[in-house]
């Protein structure tokens, strides 16, 4: 049965899955890791007859874990900055890793420093990938107001990060 195959797979690899999630998503706590692993298990088992189309269960599971973790952050409204291309960009350089972490930290601080109305629209549209139509219906605000707030949020973020991003241009 599918559930037995997937259960054995998760049992045999759980330590590696946990390590992967903690490394890829620094802000996941132990409870979040467990939630992501459980939800991924449910998602894979839920594929039913489609399960036979999975060519490499381990590779598929790592991709599913990453996607489930991203969904987990979106549902919680937490901001987590991840890099889908990190495998391609790995340099093994501590300096590059530190710079990437600094940039992530600066961006998160800049987002958190936005006016709450601007931050709400920016996070809902850009991070949670919700539509303007959903926000209009939910908030009762006019579309133009939401568009303007998102535009202002982007401009303020650009200004806040300009020194870091463009800092080397002035040397």
C-alpha cells in the first residue's frame, strides 16, 4: 500500500528531512518542522493513484518539504526569505552566506518598519501572493488605495535598502 511505502520512507529519512528543513529555513522551530513533515506526508499519501508517477521518492519529498514549508509561512503570515536558487548559487563562501543573511535580515527589518497599512498590503500581495481582488473584498478598501499602498511600500523598501544594495556603486 502507498501509505506503508511512504511511512517507511519518512521513518528511514526523518533525521535527514529535519536537518534539511532547519538548514533551509532558519526560523522554523521544532514544532514547525514537525508540522511541515506531517503535512508533507499527508500530501504525498493524498496523491493516491498519482503516486506511481513519482520517479524518485526522495527527491520528490525534498521538493515537497520545501514547498510545504513555504506554504506554512504564508499561512502564518510570517515573513521568511528563502532562495529557490540556493543550490545553484552555493559558493561554499562564508562571506557570501553572511552577506545573504545580512540582506535577508535587513529586508525583514525594513518590511517590519513599514507603516502597518503599507506593510499589510505589501505582505498580502508580495509575500502571501494574494490577489488585489481578495484584498478589496476583505478590507473594503478601493483598488486604487491598495495599489497605491503597495507602490509606496515598495518605494520605501527600495529607499531603506538602497544603501545596502547600491553601497558599492559609490566607492
